[in-house]
C-alpha cells in the first residue's frame, strides 16, 4: 500500500536544532545528532533539515554536520539553507542526502532550478516557498527566513518552479508556523491543485487528523510538521515523538 | 568484498553508509582492477537512463561487467536506475541497456479513476514477494520500502518477477535471473527493512 509521507521538518540554527513560532522566537531543542537518532529509531518516513540562518548570514551549508546526520539516518533526507552552486548540490548528494531544498536562491535566480534539475534529476530538487498573507490579505512568497517580501503569488511561483524542474514543492505557512492551529488548507489546496509535482505541506499541524487533512482535503502528497514532533503538552516541553505506523495506517487507510 | 560500482551517478553515499552500518566489507569504486576482484557487485543509480549507460561506457566498465556477471556469475544487485539498466531498453532513452534481463522499462501511465496519481511514484510502499528467495528472507510477511521513480520495469518472462508493488497497478518492484537481482526501491533509505535486504545480499545470496 502506498502511503503519504509524514515528515518532521527540523530547523538548524548555529548547529543546534530550534523551533520557531511564525518564524520568530527560536526555542532551542537540543543537539541535532541526538534528535536524528531518536527519529531514526522511530522509523520516520523522511526528514527535512532547514538551516534558517545560512542565507541570512551568508553562510555555507553545514557539510560536516550533514555528513554525521546521513550516517545516522536511514530514511530519505532533505537539506535546505544557503545552497547556491551545483558544487554545493554535488557535495550534499554525495554525503547520502538525496534532496536539496532551495528557497531564497530560487527567487533570486530561477534558472538555477533548471540547472540543478539537469544536474541532479528533478526528484532531487525541492523548491521551498515560505508564504504569508500580506497586509492586503493576499498570499505572498517570502525569502530569507521570512524577512524579505518578494511580491510573488505562491500559485504562479509554484507553477513556474514545477515547469522549470522542481520535482517537489515545500509549502510552508509562516502565519501557521509553530502555532499548532492546523494547516492553512486553503493555501495548500490552491498550490497543490495547480501543479502536478508533489507538494509537502508544512505549518500548523498538531494532530494526526491535521496531517490527514493536509493530504485528503488539501491535496498535499506529504505532510510536514515541526512542533507536533518536538513538543508535548501545554508548556511545550521538548519531547521527540512520531505517530505509530498503526496510527498513520488508520489515518491514511486503504 | 562487495564493490559498489561508481559510474558517476547516484546514491553512493547512502549505500556506503548502510553497508558500513551492517558491518559489510564494501568499497565504492570505478576502478576496473577493483571491480575485477569483487565477490559481489552493487549497481546503484539515480538519474537518466542514457546518462547511466553513457557513464558506464566511458569508464570502460561494460565489457568487464558482462564478463563478471554473465561468465563468472558474480552476484549483482541493481538498485533503482541500476535495476533499469539491467534491461534491454528504456522509453526514457535511446541507448541500449545492459540487456541481461529480457525486460524493458516504460513510463508510468495512468488513466480513468487513477489519472490523478502523481508521477514520480515517490514515497513508501509495500511489496508482495512472489517467490521465496534469499534476498527477501524475513521480509515476506512485513516490509515497507522507499521509492522514487517515474519509469518501471516490464519483464517478458513473468518468472523473473521476484516481487511486485501496487501504484495504480501492480508493477515489478524486484527482479531476479540467476545471479542477477534488481530492486526498484531504495533499501539504503528504508530503515530496518533495507538493512535486512542488504544483510541478505551480503550473507545469504
């Protein structure tokens, strides 16, 4: 049986893992390798790592850390943050991380997405878009970890990126990030119905039912989440968790 | 010694990581002298069919692989594109494949009520093992593997289909002919199930 992927999305900041709320107020969670080992033991479907400071501080991807991650995690892995050259992509794929996630640079230099897809194959190239409602209530794509408005409409941008080779679109709602109030299903539906490429939805998940809604109602191919897998209880105590395969089977059913 | 054949395409890092984890004696190499000495071979691969064949060709590996696999019967496991290269041809490219299996590779096509299935087939899926075989020892009852592919293998001889998987319809997700094995999924990215499969390849095949 084919099952939609459920993906913990982990944020790196100065080589530590953090979790944000609406892209602000990062809470420190712990050492990335320890947390990766726990997720590996829980046999998660896939893991995504996003270095939220790499582009902002003009830093290179943390290759050493990624190498350690890849030797501890035996599931599909994606990395995003500060990727700007084919050489970066070659290095990351060589470590055993099969997806590169590109956000700010896809806006700055869209031709790079085509080059990346020609070089690595579309299925290794994920374009990530951070979306927020602007002051006129319209969805808009932001880059640089939510700091920079682009004026781009997420649906148009997603279609353009899919057409030039993005094998997958990572769609993150800044307004829902860390809030655990459920996904922005309207946003997911708009983007997922406009492209043939798989969409990974992220931002707002609290329960398995939320994950299910992103896929069944929103049309996402995969459900990503942060807080849901790293916090527990009203005081947001750090505790790594992941639904059991039985819970996921019940949710996504045959 | 297992040699993971490096022909410039693919998931070498992750296969090497998993072989190391299970304690297998393995090297990644494109050196014909090393391939010459392999007890077992793994043909990895991610990317386009023609790029794969061209890279094998320019490294001068095709005659050597033919000799090692067809004459000397060295066990070989093709993974993902590596499985597709075992076949005669692919819809994806112009170049002939290695042709060791009487099979061809075609693109997923969906119509009717499954027309909305996304291509590539990307994600976790299960296998139905059709015949007992050491590669799938302890994996018949429960398994789950990670797939990423837009093309799939069609065997002329159904007897070569070792396992099948459903994505819109049943397709061959693992094949076997004598010492030649292929899997469409990525065992190196499939947790304990993938570890079991590589362990089986290392110890039981």
